């Protein structure tokens, strides 16, 4: 069917709307797909009776798909998933009917040609184990001129964000942050890292490449790209190979940074940010609804600066200034 390999698990509705604990339903062999898919649809309708609509946002669907991938293996990348959603959301409503999505997965519903090959079989390449992850992350930090061991170097600031922007003002906000960080902290002190994705990371890279003082030609800007991946703006900065697949690239992104800036985004952004925070890195959410409200870190001097980061009514200039000052507070602490 539409999901190569003929087997997957679908987990009950995730996020704040989940009325009960998730319950996995296995589709099983290809011949059983239609009946199992019908069971999944019934389970979804039962579990979501309190919802006003049977349609899900891309972020809700991404959370669902991310939780379906078995532990230790890679599933569909966020970029490819976004392309699938764009292809299925023919009316441009920003919402996908759950039944239609399941029908597409099992081949019962046709999709535009561009989306037909975008849901791959679960990759067989394993995740990096602890030793390999630490070793590769250290090598990447060394290549970026970052602090490694006792040697003092640049601080690594990883830029996370959605591949599509939810608010029109976010592009201007990202642009101001990309220009403000090197202006306030000095480009020579920073190593800025993206994953070469469209959306927030592309905007940040272009702004830094074009306007950062002291960083001509994108000096200090790095893009982590897994084997077989690509970065459409590779000429802006330096591309660093990072893992054999998207899952390993995510692991490495979460392992290399000192500070993470999370602009908008969905569950993919949230997963990387949480993994980074779990190891003690600083995560600064900027209008990122996928991350829960985070307490102000003790190094932040001005409580108002931290509150501004999530204020949807504040201007882009106010939020950008607040973000730069929060990073400066951390650096000077």
C-alpha cells in the first residue's frame, strides 16, 4: 500500500487533546490494512468526541507520526512530512482530515504525484549510541571552533524552527535576531548552527550571511546535513556532515549546542529542544507553542525580557532585543 513495508503502529491523539493514555493499534500484514485502518479511524473518533473537528493541524499529525516510529530507528523527516501535508492539504486550510491521512498511508487515497514517495519505510540505520554520539558531537564542535574540553572557543548557538511560519511577523523577528546576536556579542565569539532546513533556518542564514557585522560571507555559520541530505543555501556558511540519516542528525543537533533558539515550530523542534535541555543546554523559546512554558533561568537578569519572548503582541524589535539580551546574560554569567 501507500506505506511501504506493510506494517506500522498508530498512537491515539497526542498533546493536550488526548483524553486518555495513548493506545497503539498495529496495522499488521498488507492484506489486513483496510480493516485495521477502519479500526484506527473508529478509535480516533471515539477518543476525540470532544473535538469540534475531525481535522488535525500539521503539528498534531507530526506528533502522531513521530511517536509511531519504533525506538532506535529513523522515520520520516520533518521536511518530507511537511511536503506530504502540503500535498494533501489541497484547500490550503492548514488542517488535514485524519481519515484522509490514514487512507493515504495505506494506499486507499491517491495523492498528488509529488507526495507519493515521501512516506518511506522505517529506515534500518540505527541511532548513534552514547559513545559514538559524544565522539561525533565533539568532532563537530571542534570543526566549528567551539569550546572543547579545556580549550576555550566559540559558543555554539543552534537555531531551531518551523519549516513554515505561523505568523507574518516571525520572518522579520528572525532577521533581527540574526543581525543582533553578532552585533551585541561579536561574530568571532559565535558559531551558529542550522540543519539546512527551509523556513526559520533559511531566513536566519540569509540574514546572518547578508548582514552580520564581523562575519563576511557567513563566517561562523554552519549547516548540519545528514548523508544524502541537502541544504539549499549551502553557499551561505559551511556544510558539516552530520550522521547517516535524519534521526542521527537530530541527535547531533541536540548534542552540540550551548544555546538553542526555538522559533515557532512543531513536535520536531520540541523534541530537539527537550533533548538539548535534558543534557543541560540553554533553550530559549521564541513564540514556540510546541514547548511548554519554561521558567525564567536564574542567569536572566530582567524578568521582562524572558516574558517578552512568548508575547505574541510584542513587536519583532522588542522580542529580538530581549532574546539578544538573554543570550548576553548567559554568556556573562
